[in-house]
């Protein structure tokens, strides 16, 4: 750059001063010469304003913006890698895990309990007790015992159950109510035995005819009044009001105590239908007894035993 001269007095100006040292006139600032514009290349549209560099000493924000844009692009790319790409390809960082973050436990899905309506619920049937006598006879079925000249038959043909019964006392001509022990009731079992042979045979007395229920056995009620207990007068039958008009199996007479005929105790079973031993035996049994679980057992000899199921 050449020397400068004061435009007022023509004195030589010292570089950098803004006033003339001779006359004190102000010195105008240097105006740089305009830059020579390069020729517009062929095919380039004219009229596009040239890029003008900022004045010296003046800062620009363009680099900061560029850096911020680059960082934003990097963050978007990282987010796509971590979240979008794994969901599309099935690979990547496992769900619930982020770099530098706290591990999130997996969500527990609650178990839903569905209640079935009563019609679809399973019904539990209690186990049935085995039948102790699967081949038992039914009431009125006949059992044959003996053979040849002593062939006979027997059956249990009726039963009656009640909490009490009334019996007639011939001494005072009155009826008395008989009550069982606490927790018991009365069971009347009607038994018929008939000799079809030619000779008289011995038969089981009432005390040897057993009732079985739920594994327990019961024998004749010894407190039951019988004609043979009336020692001071002629033997007479004992009338039980509730069963006094029950007929024997053959239907020829009314039933009385088993082993008795018209108040007289029998010792043998004689041949013939008319000589059949027929009557009731009284037992005290538990209140819980039901006929469907009750059996009558009669042993006629060492080989023959008849078993009847009441229900």
C-alpha cells in the first residue's frame, strides 16, 4: 500500500492516524477495492447473487449450526438402531434393556381364574362300600336245605320297623308301650320254615337267627315278652297291636312269635305245609339302620346257610 496524503493540506499522513498531524483534518478510512468477479461459466444461470464473505473480525454461527445438525442426525440414527430396527427385524437389544439404563423387570401377566357354572362342575361321588353278601336272596325268595326225606325250605318274607310297639298283657287285659334303649329302634323279621320231607327235623330257634348291618350283628331282643314267661297260667299268644293282624306266609293264620303255635313252644318241624313254623322275631337295632344295608342270616346245618337282604 502507498503513502497517504491529507486531502486538506497535502501533508503526508502517518498510517493508522485518523486526523492530520499538520491541519487536524479527519482522515477518511481505507475503502478496499472491489474484488474482481470471475466470469460466469457457460451454462450457469446469471443473476445469482455471489456469496459475500463476512467482514474481517466478525464471527459467524454457520459452523455451530452444522455441528448441531450432524449431532441431531447421529442421535436419530442411534434411536433407529435401538428401537425401530429391532422391532422390524426381530434382532437388536432385548426388550427392557437400554445402554446405561436400569434394567426393567418383565411385566407379570395376572392369572385369570374361571369359575364353571354348577352344571359343569365335577361331582365327586363317595366310594361305595362293597356288598358283604353279593349273592343274598330277596325277601320272599325261598332257600332249600336238606334233601330226600328231610328236604325243607325257608324264607324271610316280611319286616316291620318302628320306634316303639304295644303288646297286650293277659293278666290285666291292657296294652303297654315297649320302648327300646336310647339310640335304638325295633325291627320285626318274619320267618317261614316248611318241611317238605317225610320225617320231622330240628329247626333253628329264634335266638340263632342273626341280623347283620354295617359289619355288626344283632340277636333276638331278650326283653321281649313271650307266652312261656307266663308261668302261672295257661300259655297264650302275645298280641302286638301293630302286627297282630299280619297273616302267615300261607295265609291260614295270624303271625305270632316265631317258634310258637297258639301260645305253645315248638321243638321240631314236622312234615307238611300246615305244620310250618312261622312268626316274627324282635330285634333292637340302631336308629341309623336301613333295610337296603340289612341282612338276615340263618344257618340250618354245617353246609346250608341262607342269607336274605331286606331292602
